[in-house]
């Protein structure tokens, strides 16, 4: 891997998951690859799990870490050839080149605006930074992808599958009072496509994701039918792709509850967190024995550690 941007950055997803599970069980195989190196974490948007897990991952690899709330500073120019006489004080090309002189690897987190679909899906901040950086870049969530979360999800599913070769995995939309990005859902489907599991996506009409992410999946508009016989229920809200960024419904009938989980194959429940309890999912499910939410959150550390280690080791297995 040169950068960790999406599943397409990874040559062997299965090997990367295996690396993460091994990293979780044992210590770092060759700590000298990372010992004493430095990582900058640039946050244009707030974070809890991503910030803590990635910073701790680097520290456990023997690295120095710097966290910067880039969204609180001056604005960065992304376009090339512009006259910078407005409100943007630094060009991303200059920032990327300078940062590359200071640290060995950089992580970036930036959310979409959810107003201009074409602009968001160009993912320009991440793309331009990778173009100009001379060090590896880790996508800690961009406008359209969240690969660290998706690697985490595959690690968690691998731990939960109990030697079953093929699982029925359901990605279910849930209501939410705020318009949320499609990045987690996009990435989850992108990474699941690299497995042999059966994937079903369920959501109300109008919440269809971009077609490139749902190819090979079953789309089911009846949530209860989608849940039947499922082994994994992954619940996540996302705003509409068309009309872009909109909330089309807050129908509470889509909230996940124990009645719906009862028609599954004793399915494990997953959510990337944060979650609005009793809006997205009931306390009964969240607090139940089949909820993997904390195991899933804990695996963020091992996913980040594996990605950082492989990038700095220039290991091309994932």
C-alpha cells in the first residue's frame, strides 16, 4: 500500500484481516519498523473512536503522535491555479509538502458538505492531499469512504462467524434526526464485496445508495423480510443519494428492536457508533447478549495499528 484510502488500496483484504487478528492476539512482529517514527492526525471534523484508537495505535507501535484540529484553523485551498485573494490562507499542496517534512505518516478525517453531490464524491481534499504528500496517507473517514471502520467491521465479523463459511449479513437503514453521510455504508458494502458472505441491504424507498456500492447485493424494502435468517445485522443511517443529502423520512418503524431481531438466526448486532439509542435501535438490542458494539469499537485499535504498521513497513499484502 502507498496510501490507505479505500478497499481499492488493498491488494489482499483477507490477508489484512488476518494481520489484524494476529496483531490483536500478539505483539508487533517487528517493532523497529515503526519505533520512533511520527504520525500526524488531521481532523477537519470531530471524532471519538477514530481519534482515540488511531492515536493509541500509533503510540503502541512506539510512535510519536500529533493531533491537529485542522477545521479550527484557516481554510485550505484545494483547487489548482486559483488566485488566493479570498478567505483561504494556505494551499493544500503546500501543506502536504510541509507536513511530509515533519512526520512519517498522516491520517486525515473530513466529512462531506451534503449539499453538492458531485463535489462530495470527487473527495477532493483527500485526493489532493494524497497527490501532493510524500508520505503515506490514512483515510480516517472522507466524504465517501471510511475504510478504517470497514476493516474493523470485517475483523469483527470474522471473529463472530464461528467457522461458518458463509453468513447472511444485512445492512439496515435506520431513522435519524440529522442528515448523515453515506461513507460508512459505502465502505461497508465495498469491503463486504471482497468476502463470500451474502449481503442484503434494506431501507425505505428513496434511500438507495450509489449503484456501484450495491452491485452484487440484494435490495429489500421490507425490513422484516430482510432480517429473516440473518446472521449479522449492521445498522446505520444515511441521508439520501438522490435528492442528495436529504432526510426523506424519520419513520420509527425502521428502528431495530428485539421483535425484529427475533426473526434472525440469533444474529449479532453491529453499529459503528455513536448511536442514538431508542431512535436507531432500542436499549433492549443494544444491551443484549448479541450486541457486538463494544467489541467492534475495540477492534478499531487493531485495525488502525495494522494499517499504520503495513504502510510504514511497505508491506503489500493489504
